[in-house]
């Protein structure tokens, strides 16, 4: 969950590392730190707070000279967020320094052993234990840093991405990963280390992504040497050309990344079906599905595993796959699925959904399913991510970088990919008529323009947000395809405004939530003119009879809900299965505007990080 940046080359390291940390601050922002080698010694500065606080601290504490350095922005696991627990961490000698993303599960046992040998510890972190373990191995075995890192990592249990350097070897950084992402940017006589490519994209578009259980010794004049951590075998470096540009990771004039990403959804959805949706030819082309069609068609069931917003997208997929392709679907929280000894067979297909492609629980679920012979298909956004490499096949969403912690375009592009898959399988199975199939293709092609139209309600949504910004609770209701949208809408409000919100199936309201309704309770009801419209109208009447405040998400031209609701937000009409792509838009805007009005940090909400790479 933390952000790692390192530099080794001919430029000044400090400005590169600080700028990189700002780009990775979505990964963690409760503390930050930097270590630079100035030609004589390591200069270290770190602080509780954001990278901006670090910049202020650095100005008063250390020289910023040096062409070797590492930096870190933290999401706390072991040890509260404070100056001492912030990374980087020194070894006891002061010669080694480390940054770390992940969790060392057996750090307490290692710490006890090291304490017996005379080591002392200033912080509460597992990371300080790891750097002293590396130093202990280096001294005891009389080996170079790279070998010491390898031996030490064979003694730890847990997940990690690390970067380490020794002040006595100022032309070298040692990196390693297990369960947490790490990229090495390759430049002209210079190297960049980062959790993802965004910190170095303006300097190079060539990168090596380390695989799990790999380490690399990066030397300025000798290049990159990669080895397996457990058996010491050499690995040939695979240099990828990055499909990322600087413009995509800047705000582009928007006040927040979240708002930018909400407004990017028409383009993102279009990019997701570009080359896949050939409407005039009535064809859906998805290589990952086509090449494995028998696996899908012969599947006893599809199991969807995901976390957070991706789990909500999976719930929408359950409705779509079962409705169109008539394949049984189960949707599981990856964090529960991996621990409950689930029944998985060779005739199951597991679809793993993750924006980052690095979600630790989802990766663990993938490995479990593969070990039992299931076919695993990944849906993720980040090219070259762990899930993309670990799955048997998959499809990228092509949403572009999503920096805001609260996912928006990830949700709609995931639903787009999953809808394309369901339609292709339905056509292959013959569970959809030719006329309905064509109708879906043409309607799906029109969704970006309809999302654009839904975004035009922004000012109206902002007015509603101003009315309800001080609510302490909020209820979101939906039925059928829009029940997951109610869950997602509630999650967005919780994530960025810190207002308690709950999503519920509208029909279940009478089984508990109705007790909460009074004149202070805003209730957001998704009531499009598709599916069980009359039933939803009845639910609205029940709420109104108890003085609840109704915000209705309705189809353009609706009159019935308009007469009952306190406020309505219209979305364009579409096929019922595609309504989640539209109804989620006003809910994203509502949560955004409420959070801004409450002066919350929209892009970096408290206690959250974008990519959950630890359990």
C-alpha cells in the first residue's frame, strides 16, 4: 500500500524522488521520507504527514545533493504514523538504509533474536527489523549486500517490495518483491525504482517489472541483474515499453483527480470497447474469451472474486451473465473466499477483478483456484500487473490511470468488459436472439454519449449535495441490476465524506432499515423505468409515509417518482442491464460534492489507500 521511489544515475536524485512520491501518494499518505547519498554520507529526513510536509522538513534538515536516493510514502501497518515509524529506516551501523511496502509477518520472532545479538530498535516497524536482519547476515556471512538481502529474505514470512542501498556501494541499489509491485525504469546511464511507472514516465518508457520472488541488483554502469530469491537462479530481464503518458497522470485543470476521472468515463468506456465492439458487423472480439471459449461454455459455474468497488462490479456481472448467457455465477469477497476452503473444481471458471491488478487477497484467491485446476480469467486496468501475469487469460479495461482513491471509472469500465464477455458467451451459447444481440451492441455503443448526458446534471447534483451535506446517515436503495449500484453509491459516500451510508435491496427495506427512516434521513432510490419500477415506486411511498427525504435517480421524462420524491436526478433511457453504467454517475457526483463541501481530502481519504497490496 506504500509508495516506493528510488533513483541511481547522473541527475540530482532529490527532485525526481519528491515528484515521484507525489505521484504515488495515492498509495499512502500518513508519512513520508527520503534518504540521499551526497558522496560522503547518507542524509535522511522523514516526517508524519504528506509529501508536502516532507519538503518543508527537508529544507531545514538536510542537503539535497546526490545522485543516489530512495523515498517512501507510507500507509501504516506496523506502528502508528509518526516521524520515527516513517521510512526510510537505517540499520544499527547507519551504513544500510531501506524502504519497504508490505508486511513481515514473523518480524517479532526475528526482532527477539536480533535483540539477543545486541541490535536495538527505535521504531515499532517490521521494516527496521528487516534492515537489521540484512545487516546481521551481511556481517555474519561476510557477503555483499545483494547476497545478504537474498539470504535475509529467505528467512522472512510475509509480503514485500523493498529497495536497499549501502553507503559504501554508492553505485548500487538492491530491490526485491513478493506480493507487492515493483518496477525498474531503464534510462540512459540511469535507473529508476518505483511501485509503478508513474514516477519516471517523463524520463523513460522502458521498464522491467519484477515477478514475485525475484530480486535485482541495479548498478549504474553495469545494468540490472535479476535472480530468483529462493534458488539463486539468474532471470533474463524483460524490458517492456510503457503505454502511459504524462498527461494521463496529471489533473488536467480539474480540482481533484476524482472529478477528472468521473468526467473521463465517456472516453474510458469507449476505449474499453474500442477494437472489441464491432457494431456494424455484429461482432464482439475478445481474444481472451475467444481463445478459451470451451472453458467458458463447459463451465459448471463462474466464480467472481474481487474486493471493494470491483466486488460491486462483479455483482452487476452476476445479473448480466445469468440473464444473458444463462451461466450460474457466484460472487465472492476475495478476502473471505481465500480463507474458507471453498469447493473449486476443474470445471469452474474464476473471474478475478481488480483495478490495480495488485490486490493481495484477489491474488491469493487466484493462486488457490489455479492450484485446484480452475481456469482463471483476469479483469484489470494496469498492464503488466501481478494479476495480469498470474491469470490464464484476461482482458484489460483500458481505463487509463486512476489516481483518486475512490474508484469511479474503474467501476464503469469493469462493467463494460464484463458485459462484452456476457454478450459474446450468450451469442456462442445461443441464449440470445440475433435481434436482441444487435440491440445490445447498438445500445452499448451509445453508452458513452449517454454518460456524457448524465454528467450534465452536475450542477443539479451539486445543489442537492448542499442540502444534505450535514446528514449523519444515508440509505441507498436499488433493485435487480441496480442493487449493486446502491451498494457502490453508499461506499463512495462513506469513503470520501465519512458519512455513514448503507446500500440495501429496496425490497429488503421492510426487514430492518425502515426503522431508521425519519425526516432527517435522506434515502437515495434508484428508480429507472426498467425492471421492477412499480415495486420501487411502492417502496418510495413507504418511505414518504414515514417522512423520509427521497432523492430519486430516474429515467428521463419520469413523472410518477417526480411527484413523490423531494429531488430527482434524471439519466438517459437504456436497456435495463446497461442502466448501472448511467445510474452510478449521479451517485459519484453526489458523494464528490458532499465531500468537497465538507472540506474533506477527496483524492486521499483518511485511512484508505488506492491499491491494497497487504492483507
